[in-house]
């Protein structure tokens, strides 16, 4: 045990609130300890994400040039789409200001020259802007920083997953189980607290949308943190909740590197090893997403509802439990739906023969020409050694850290709704997806 008796400020906390280093580490069941652990977990997960950000950026800086070229290709795709141009341009401008990077003229100013007749189209203006190697290198740095910022958001789930896994598999008594399980919950809650403030901030700027509301509903662990800490984890549901932390949080973090490989690694589907690798990566969604969020969720949801009923909870509290189960059932249903679609499309891809893949490449090249993509894109693609899988059309959305492939009609619907979002309200389930992550097209 750690004895900090008499050491300021620990002596004040212990005398006035009964908080000690040992009580915090053990997650003792008192309100003061709960608040102290909550704050400590929030600081810890934010520090962990900062370390991951630096590490990911360092790895990407040392990665093959083909990877960073693919990052640049994705950014250019986002710039070419009217729905995502403003967000990409503003993010880049903010990044330049923050890092004191020269940005004159901005890409938005460059594109405005279309109205002056300097360029025939937006695509032509973007091509001219990106002809400068200096600008391309700067945008690559921006892409790396975006990955450094975005990937830790999902990887941080590993932290709570590890504590939950230890509680489920290694804890040999109730006290050690509660300590690790509570830390697993609090580490997840620490991230969700910060993200909740970020989702609420658009209210100030009058930019709050359905996507923000959806993410607020998604942070159920935050709203249930108090009953988890004091009542549910010490109860008969404790082991199941700790396992749920592993399955619904930890496994999401495991999916991140596989999603990155699927998006940016060069996998040649004309070769057997490429087909095997592609299917292996695609199939990771089965144990990490499909099984936990279908089979296990049905078991866990009914057990939680039966527990709440048998414990004689008040009707308002039982109603809240039912609402939480319904909300997460919707999320998990969407996840399973898109996992199934992605697997079906992956199987179709690997079953294609070499001649058919080559024909697809020709069709996609014609598509690129029809969208007036210049030789600049082709040159970058050649430098990146883009192969048949990378050139083939694949559009996806990212939902809870996993990429899901969409059909062409779904992509068109999302892009149309994005264009009309300023004048109308989004009305379908698919319409919220473009508010979480931009559509990726390969």
C-alpha cells in the first residue's frame, strides 16, 4: 500500500473527504472516491490519447511513401466532392494556423478563381493547386496529423478493454474484480465525458445536428457510470457488465489497425495471397463486431432487463433501462447490417477472376475520366503503386470505428442529402452517416 499520510494535499483530502491514494487505486465505494477516480480516469485517457497521437504520427512519417500517397489521394477525393470540400478546406486552414504553416493562397481562394474564368471547373482548379510538390507534401503532413488525431479516438477503447479483460479472466477475488472492472468503466467514461462536451459545443455555434445528438445518445456508459460503479458491478450482473466492456469497447480498438490496412495498404486481388489477406482483414469484423453485437447483445440485453425486473426497480428506473437497451439495440443492429453488407461485397471481390479485375480497372479509369480527374491524380496514383484493389470503387462510412462499404445508390442518397442539408431536414437513417465521418471512395 502507498502511505501518503501527512503529505499535502493528500492529508487535506483524507481528513476532509476520506480520500487516500489507496482508496482511489482500489476504487472504494464512496462518492468522494468515485469523483476522484472519475477525474483521474479522464486525465489518464486523454494523456493516453496524446501519446498514441505522437506514436501514430511517428510511425506514419516512417512508413512507405505509398501509404502517405494513398492518404493524399483520399484527401483529394474529399476536396473534389462538394459535400466535403468546405470541411476539408477549413480543417486544413485551421491546421496551418495552429502549426504556423504557410497557406497563401488557401485552397478555397484558389477554387474561387473558377468564377473568374481562370479555371473551367473545380476539379481543374484543385489539379492546378496540387501541382506544387510543396503543397502536396504539406497536405500529406496534414493527412498524417488527421490520422494521428482520429485513430487514438478508437484505440483508447483498448485501455478500458484491457481492464475489463483482467477483471473477467484474472481477478481472483471480489475486491480485485471490482477494482479492475470499475477502472474499466471509468476509463471509458473519461473519454465519453470529454467527447460529450465536444458534441455539445456546436450548440453555441448553431451547428448542432442529428449526428451530434446520436453520439450523445451513444455515450450510455457515461450516463450509467454511477449505477455501474455502486450497484451493478457489485451485483450478480457485475461479471456480464465487465465482459460487455471487453466486447463492446476493447474489440473496437482491435479493429482500428485492420481498418487502416484495408483503407491504405496495397493489396493486389489478382494474386492469391492478396485475396487471402483481403478476406482475412474483412473477416475480422465477424469476431470483433458481428458476434458480440448480435448473439451476445441479445443474451446481455435480456439478462439486464430480467435483472432489473427481478430486483424490483421503480417504474421510472426500469423505463430508463428499457430505453437504454432499445437505443443500443439500434446501434448494434446498424453495425450488424453494415458488417453483413461489407462481408458480402468482400466475397464478391475476391471471387472475381484476373480478367474481370483488369476489366474493372478499365471501367474505373473511364469513370475517373468522366469525372474529369486529370493526369495529376493518375500520376500520384502511379507513384503510390495503386493496384487493382485500390483503384476499384469502394465507398464506405465509418461507424464506431469500423468501415462499412455502401452501395452506389446509398452513396448517392447520402451525397444528395448532404447537399440539401442546409435547406432541409435529414429524414432517413442513412442520412446521419455523413455527419460522423466523410464518405471514402477508392
